[in-house]
């Protein structure tokens, strides 16, 4: 074929450092590299959230999807999503000494948001 490029395969060169490893050593090396590759993703998951994750948490706390969405939006509007919306509702519930569900429903009515902001941004953490 005129003008075709021949690929120089350097596989044998690149694998020299692995050639003398046993299957068990290769397996161990694989898992070490896999853990190294996944570590940044785990760190991101520990420090970042999404509206979808927060809605999911609220659903597991007993709120409906129709209730969860505006709670998440309320937290986003006030810069609280990073604290975890379920955590925000929980902390308001504890601070006000009211049931968790009641706290969330009252927050849907516009109540307690100032308290939530104070709890998380005012140093009551």
C-alpha cells in the first residue's frame, strides 16, 4: 500500500519491567495501580455532591420526590448544598427540637432557612 504508515510496536519494550513478575505479582501490581487511579475519584466523592445525590438522600429520609426537589433547590439557593441537604434538615430538626419530617415540611413552607444558614455559616457546626 503506497503511503501507508507502519506502526512501530513497542509492546515488548514497554513490558520489560513486568516480564519477570509472577502471575500473583502482576495481579498485585494491577490492584495497586487500580487503587491509585480510583483514589482521586473517592476523594471527590467525599467532598462533592450533586442535586441528584441530595434528592436521593432525602427520599431515603422519607420525603417524596415532590418534597425533595424544592428542599434541594432551597439549599442550593442558600449555599448549603455542600453541607448535605439531609444534614441541613436534620440539624434544623435538632435545633428546633421538632421531628425530622416536620422540619423538612416547614422548610418547604419557607420556615427555618435563616436558622439553617446560621447553623452552618454562623459557627454552630
